[in-house]
């Protein structure tokens, strides 16, 4: 039996703007409003407005909230200050990645874990299961929040006109409560585009008013609504991993080149956390015999590589594309791929992608493809 897709609080507004909608992780979401390329370039040069209400918010509270999170996740959550956020992961016992997450510390004993839409239930179930024995509560807050992001170089100016919060003092990966367009919101300086920007967590009933206020405030500087399609090309250029593509349960954080998020030195729970033993072995393997490495590929031609296509050299398969798209910023097709360590050096020549039987030439480059000038 198929269930109807879930709708965000902004669904009617997206349709009134003529958005092309798509089913994404069980939600009806805007793919694009007009041209994906125009939306992408607006975020890089001006500003874009996104509905991200499909993301999964899970609140963890109680005297042992931090002990639970240090046990359940690979990061060191006890070192996150109030009002700050951290990128981390939740892994299986065997070290495989269940999801990548952002954890916000909202108060002394209150944390918000934000999971990817496709994994929100999996993460909720894992945290609930792992909470046994801890004096902490795991609460499903997916319906308690709408999430609106404003991203791009003009976003601080746009948001400043609508809030009393100290945006200048708000660092990257920090979040503070404030009001936006007269309603309460958690204002976080986070994003998935490679640009400066903010993510606003607010009550669903306030979403439409805030969206309209941001649209009005941003119109003079070129802000436009943006869909998930350009969000994908923006994160791809910025070299940011996407769950289900660069990250899967078949890979550990060390396989993904993100071993830095695993903190073996944490002291809570005597340093024990789910997946620790498997991850220690994965770390050793990565030192002695590096697994395939995540690299960037830039096309010499015009054909676009897609996830699952083979990376080849001298007729031998040396890797696999995990994400690929035309890059509006570079003006060429780009891809992220896992390739054998021997061929992962930037500048490696003679690498191709098998696109329907033809080996299209690509150059190996270091990630990210794009880094904003600060």
C-alpha cells in the first residue's frame, strides 16, 4: 500500500509559485521554480530561499542527554558549548554510516539532532534504542518545526532587516534563539550550499509569514526561491557528501575520508560508543592500506556522469561515480567519485568515466570544486 507523500507547511505557497514538485524521501518537495541554473547562480552571487522542512528534528533532553549522545554518535558532543552546533555521524556496530547529522546544543541539558529526511526514522529508532540505561529522553520533533534556509552572500543583510538577533556575532555552526519577522525562531548559521547563510527552525504555522517576509526583504538584492535540484548542484560543487551517494551503511567514516568526525579520545562513558571497535580497525586499515578515496572529477567534454558510472584507467575499472551534474559555476560537468588510492592524486592523467560504453576523459581534482572567498 502506498502512502500519500507528506506536505510541508509551505506546500500551497510552492504551488502558487509554480514549483515543479517531486517526491523526496516521502515528502512532496519543490524541485525547482524556474531554471535550476538561475537558482544555483542566485545562491552563489545573491541569495536563495529554501524550504527544508523535510529534515528530521529529534530533541534529546535530560540530565544524561550528553552521555547518551556521546554513546550513540561518533563525535565528542560533551565539548559542544551552548548555542553551538557540530557535524557528526551515527554509525552501526560494524562502523557503517547510518546517517550524517548536525547536533545543536540548545541548553545545558537540551540538544537537537537534525537528520536527513530519508533517515529520520532510522536515526530516531537508533537513538531511542541506544537511550536504554541513560537518564535522558528522545523526542520526535519532526512535526514541531518548519525549516527555512536563506543562503548566499546577500543573506546576512536580508535577515538583519527582519531580526533583532546579533547576526554579526553568530559564528558558522552556531545557533541562537531570536525573532524573525516577529515570530520566535532558532537562527543557525549553517547550510549545505558552500555559501554563507542561515537555517531558521520555526513553528510550522509561522512558516508562510516568514517566507513571505524574507521574499519581500530579499527582492531588491535578487533573492529567489530555490528547489532541491540546485541544492544538489551547490553541495556537489562545495564537495559536501550526500547520504545514499557518498555515505552509506557499506562505508565507515574512514572509507568516506571523514575519519576526522570520529573522536576516540572522548572520555564520557569510559570512552565507549557504538561502533568504536569496528571504527578503530577501520582507522588502522585506512593508515596501512588506504581504501578508495573520494575525489573530484572535471570533464573535458560535455557528457554528464551519473551515480553508479564506472571510473576507468587504461581499460581497468578503478572506481565509481557517486554524484555527477553539470556545474553552473565551472561551466563543465563534474563528479564526485571513489577511486583507488593509486589514482587519487589531483592531476592524475588518463582517467575516464564509462558513459554508456564510451570512456569520456576526466581530470582528477581535489575537493571541493568551489570555495567561497571569505
